C-alpha cells in the first residue's frame, strides 16, 4: 500500500505520541527527555521537532486524552446520573487498557510536572460532572440537599485517589471494581430512590460500552428506561 506524505506524517506523529506516553508513564515528566521519546519511537529528535514544539507540547496533547478517549464510547442516557456512572466506568476501563490514558493520568498527578497545566484536567472533569448534575437536578433525579459543585468535585477527587490505589495494588486491574464500590456508596446519598433503582453500576459496564462503540460492536448501548421521579 502506497502512503502519501500526509499519511506517513500522520502515522509518525501518532507513533511519537504513543512512544511519549509510554516513557512518561514509566519515568514521569521531569525525568523524560526528547531523546528518550525518540529512542522509544525508533526515530530522531528532528522528527519530534517537526511535529511538536517541545516536550511540554507532547505532554499537553497526552493530558487531553483523558477527555477525548471516552467521548466516542458514551451516549446520552434517559437518566442523567447514568452518564456520570458511564463516564467513570469507561475511564476506569481505559486506564486498564490504554497506555495514552495511563500516561495522561500519570502526568496530571505528577507534582514535578510544573511546566504543564495539570489543573486543567481536573477542572474539565469537574465542569463535565457539574453539567450532568445540573440537568439531573432539573429532572428531579437528585435529593434536595445535594450541593452540585461539591458533589462534582467529590467524584473527581475520589476517583483520583482510587486510581492511585488501584495502580499500586493491581496495576489498574481492579479499578472497575473499586469504582463500583465508590458509586454504590455515593449514589444513595444524592439520587432519589426511583433513579437509584435503575442505575447500572456494574464493574463490567465500561468494557461493554467501549465494545459497543467499536465498528460492528452493536451500536449504542442499551439505555435504561427513564423512571418517574419525585424530589426526595
């Protein structure tokens, strides 16, 4: 198969991103050099500079993978709180299986990575959760006492802690199970009973959603039916 220059350039760029992810995940931001990335990709530093300005540029692209990696696997749900569940489950599964996502998390939690905007990732997750919670509140899915901003941040902060524990104890293998434990303990404090009764918080849900989103995977996952809710 003959590749155009544009195709070859795109492949080289992606190969460099993937190599950088592996090295960042292994060594952290500060200890990683462009030579390390070039060696991992089997290319030269000149090839890196052709596609990227510097190491920071590569790191920011990988950080953005936390949001981009799950978008295609998520679909709107009749019950809005299911979307927060799905977001966490898909992210947990991608941490188990995707080196780019692993590297993005390593970078976002790397306290030595002072040259990049690590807080942007946390702000983006908070705002995404807050938007879902606001709509859930409008639909009557939430208990009346719920503080939306505090709850949105609680999801982000707790997940960050859980994934660190999972990485240390099982190299992320048990992360979906840990997320299920988190959700089954947290959701009863914010969801009205009719909504809580239909939420799918199964640890395998993330893998099922990702598989369904792949070409030939069966299309959108089956959405839960929207219950009649009353403010609790």
